[in-house]
């Protein structure tokens, strides 16, 4: 028998001498199994073996004695296993090896693999193109065989393929409960250790307090885990729990919070809040905690949903005070529920300059022609900001005065109560009228002594006169029966007529 295919057979263990007696075997395929342990001498007796495929298994521990009697092996595939590094002199017994594959999702290309690069060059071993670095970040995706020795260093900032604390979120527990905490990290080198801290103080086993710190365990030579078990929980364990990772390359930590709840603790009741950011149903929440709710997603096509990336989830929060009453809240991360308000908010984020001011003014006039449908006080406030920004450019582009006047006229279509709220909250109506009045200040010159702008709901007449020749001037306002009253926007006392 010259070849055996044992792929996809759910094999988990290769014992010493598993293939003993198959002296003529040249090709052995063990890919896509569940192999996690390969005992020393597992391939003993396979003196003629030329190709060995161990890819896509669960192998994390590799040692030179795994490859005893494989002096004729030409091709070895270790890709798709869980190791992150390979120990020095691992292939001592593979004297004839010419092709090697060892791609891994967690392959760490650092100083611990520099031996392998030199060994491959010295022994003319070709490393497959698919063998690429996963870590560190600056080497991610690079083919291993193309690296230079000086690139394989351990001097950079500490990076961990895996470092997690479970549970990772805040835990609410009752007196007397039991809660295990588990910390797991990639075993990048022998200097790595995991320690526990509570509120910044080191934690050791204290049976009287129900705190038991388990010994750290190394799994498959690639993952180090540490566990602390909290039994018969008391209020003393409340606070921040931290898993501290220390190594010769640097330190890292992961934290979570434990809140011990009294059975009689007060709660804030479930509550529903509807505002211009949407409809929020706040759950019953323990006193003293912040409650979070995800924002309603912005409509497709809005600026917040652009650019194709997956942004961090935005949330609203609300605090339940220690007496069990809802207190401060914050909805600022959430988009506005109304599409009109969202668009106006997005317009306020656009820089306005001499280049784009005129088309921007045209766009704002067109948009505010729907002002009768504005229902949110922020609609008026956002338009006010935009009008003021256009006003600042009047000295460069006098024609912007027409757009400012038309926008002000359109805003008088807004329901009176909404205008009243905008005036109370931000003096929005006064500021819009002042922007219209500034048209005269910016546009009247010796060569342009008269301005007359009449829109549907507002009119502006301005004259440049010489005080010495001024004999008096009267201003008459005519209104057709049934037309809107021009009283929504209130001018200040020094309005010129």
C-alpha cells in the first residue's frame, strides 16, 4: 500500500506507532479531521513516507518527536491548525523536506519564527505562498517566505490574537449567587501570565469570602486561561474586576463590572418616551444604573448610512437614580426621526463658502418651500443657522440677499406654535429677521442706494440717504384680504424703513 486517505474521519488523536508496519506508505492524507493531539512517534515506521497532510485540524502543540522516522518526507502541510508559532528545531528529523505549508489564522510572525526563515533558506525548503502572517498588524497578509530576517522582531507594541474576559459586560447578581469569571489569552511566549484584580487590588483565593482563583491552564500550547469563581456573593465583590495580562513584551487588561443587588433594591419603572429622535421603551432598571437603548436606524440614503462601512452602534442612555426615579438622559447620538429634520441637520454639517453659497441658497429656498410641513422646533433652528451662515457671505455675493429673503418668507408658513417654541428656545425668529435686515447693511453702497425685495410673506425696502437732505419718510404696508399676517417674524426696534 502506497497511499492512505483518512481525511474527514473525525479522528482526534494520533497515538505513538499509529501507522507502524506500513513501511511502504508514501502518501498519508489526514486533513479535515479533529486531531488535537499527536503523540511523539505517531508516524514511527513510515520510513518511505514522502507526503503528509495534517491540514485543517486542531493541532496546537508540535514537537520534533512527532516527526520521528520521517527522514524521507518531501512535503508537509500543517495549514489550518490552531498554533500561532512553531518551536525552534521543530523539523530536525525532516532531513529531506522540500515543501512546507503552515498557514494559520493566528500565525504570529515575530522573532520566534526567525529560525524558521533561516532554516528554510539554508535547507532549500520552499514555503508555500498561502502561508501568510496574521499578526502583527504591520505584517498582516504578507507571505512568510518573502519576509526579511529583520522584519521578524519582538520589539513592537504588544498584540494579542486573542484576549478576552467572560463575561465581558456588567453583571447584576443577587446576594448568595455564584459567578465564574474566565480570562483567555493567546500563549505568545513563556513569559505570559494572567492575574486578577478587584478595584485595582490583586486577588488571591479567600475561601472565607467565597473567592477562589484557579490555577492558570495551558490548552493545546496556544491558549492560556485563568478563572476566578465567586461563590456566595456578597456586596464586597461589587465593583471592577480586571484580568491583567503581563509579558516580557508589555501588559494589557480587560475589565468588567459586578453589581450586587439587594432583593429589596428600588427600581425605575418601565417607561415610554417619544421625542424627535424616535420612540424609546425604557425597561425596568435597577436604581443607580444607566440604561441604554439602540437608536432607531437612519433611513437609507441619509448621510449617516453612507460610505458602506459598519459604524459603531449608536445608543441613547437614561440614568435611574438611587431613589428609583428616572433622571438625566441623552439622545444626542440618535438621528432625528423626521426625514425633514434629518436632511436639515445634514445640511448644517456642510461647509458654506463663496464657491457653493449660491447653489446652497437655491437648495435651501427649494427645501423650505415645504416649511408648512415642518413640525419640529429643530427644523426652524437648523434653518436659522443656515440663514445666518449665508448672511456672513453677503459682502462677497450680494445676490444671496434674494435667497435669504425667500427663505425667511417660506419660514412664515411654519405652524405658529412651532415658531413660538423656536423663538423661546433659540430666538430663532428674531435671528431670521435680523438676517433679513442685515441685507441692507451689506448691500447698500454709493452705487446701489435702493433695495427692494418682496417675497410672498415678507418685504424689505431700504434706502441710502444723506442725513443733511433727509426731510422724513413714510412707510405703508398693504395687505390683501385673506393673505397671511406678517407678524410671525418679529423685527427688532431699530428696523430701518
